[in-house]
């Protein structure tokens, strides 16, 4: 648990949170976290798609907004819904591109950087006097982890990797710094690693995708395959559980001394699990053998598996549309693109009073259990060894 006595000097009365990407893994976790805290007057959840996974709390207000619209249009929608007293922005919105290869990086920039600029401009217009803190969530790609093996543990002081392709996290930070100049509000940047959580159709859904993948392999009586580098199979690769990210983000964004700082957030699992550990856990959970085959592509394997999923759905009564929640491209990128151990230096968060850790494999199991309860994957033939 975090020791709030160290740095929590003031609590802003009548706080109003605006959470972008509220249907995403961390966006939904943030909305639920704020709903568990009594000090929020209102929690505004925005997303393009209809809201789901939102808590039943009268303080939660869902507004459907496409952040690719102009700041003027976004501002008009906020005004029309009475969202003019925002004190805290939490930007977690993300749009996945369709391009392949190097072109995907510029596309991600073109999709996601203007989106953040638009919403920040709009909120500054409609809540100019009330705005106090803007929190931007980026992630481990800030450190160029798919282009290089950064020094371990990775601290916030590791600079940008400018030799790589365009990195939209840098563009978003530049938007943040430009808007912040000369303003009365402050900012925080939060950088999780691979996120452990669940939501529908998120562009970077690690556990949801693995749950679907292992279910299909179980049904077909085939092994699950790790396609990454053999040298990375059993080195530590940290993750960040969504509920922990949300709890930390709430804590650090209300910490006056943390203003103007960037923070890593990971589970800081003392066992330092590896891809091997995650695969072995999933193997035991589903009763599916595993093997390694460098270069194996989950994307290619899943291209013709929708009909298989339809059979599973009909036989076991789970959602047919759940197959569309799988983000196979993200799994391939994660397993094939990780060049070495990924371990965060959490000393900066510790300095500001954060002491929490999570057992990542247990958190993965909780998400899979939720998927079974919500009939995303079947319960009838999954088991723990």
C-alpha cells in the first residue's frame, strides 16, 4: 500500500476527472478506481464507442466523443454535457493503426498525437480556470525497447531513442510540454509496461489475446507456441497490472510534489517472471503443452481460426464476437520484438511513497477467471493443474 502521509499535503475539493479511452484496459480501471474514492465530485468517462465496464455510480458520466474531431467540436460536446469544471485529465486513449512494417509507426503518430492535442486544447478552453493536473499514460516503448535492449533496470532517466522510427509517445509528450508552457496546471507522465487486464477489443490486450489463443489451442489439441528469440525466453520481462496502474496513477496525480515528473509503474513482482514463466502458467491453467519456434507468427496462425472459434462458441456457450478481441499483432510484436530483459527501476515511485507490488501470474489468473465468468472463454474444459 502507498504511504500517503509522506507527500499528500492537500486534497483538492470538488475534483472532477476526465478519463479518455474509458473503454480501454487502464481507462476502465481508472474510472473504477476513482469510483472507489470518495473525494471525486464527478468522473467523466469518454470513448468513441458506447461505454461498457463502467461502475454503477451516480458520479460517473459517460460521453461518447471521437477525439479525432476538432477541439472546437470536442469542446462543444463537453459543454453540452456540462463538463466545464474539469480539474484532472487522464489521457489513456489509443487508436490502433492498420499499416504494416515501418509504416505503422508513422500511422500511430498520425492517429494518436493529434488526438491528445485535440482533447487537451478543448479542455483548456472549457475548463481553463479549474484545470489543475494533466496525466498522460505512455509506456515502455518510450525507452525504445523494441529497437534496443535498454540498460536494466530501466530508469526514467533513460532518454528518448531518437535513432528509431517515429515514436508517438514522444509526440504526445511534446504536445503536453507545449500546452503546459505558461499555464497554471501541472502534469504527470505514467509509463507502464505490458498491461495485465481485460476489455473488449483493446489494441494492446495481452491477457485477453493469450486467453483466446490458448483456448483455441486447447480445442484443437495443439501446443501453444512461443515465437520470440530463444535468448529472451527465460529472462525477466515485467508487466503492469491495470488495477495497480490505476491506483498508482490516482495516487501520484494528486501528489503535489510529483508535479512535472515522469514515473515508471510495474508490478515489481519480486519473482521477476519471464515469458517462460507466463507460458508455463498458462500451460497449467489451460492444460495445453507449449513449445518454442523462433519466428512463429500468431497472426498467421490465427488467420483461419475464426470458424474454429465459432465452433467453440456454439459448443460451450461463449461469445462469438470474442474472437475479435484478440490482438494477435500485439502478441507477435511483444514476443518477437522484445530484445532482452525488461525490468523497471521503481525507486522514483518508491521515493514518492509507493510501495505496492503484485504477483503478475496471479493477476493473469484473475483476468482469465473474469473472462470465464463473463463467458468470453469457456469454463468447461479449462482447469488448473
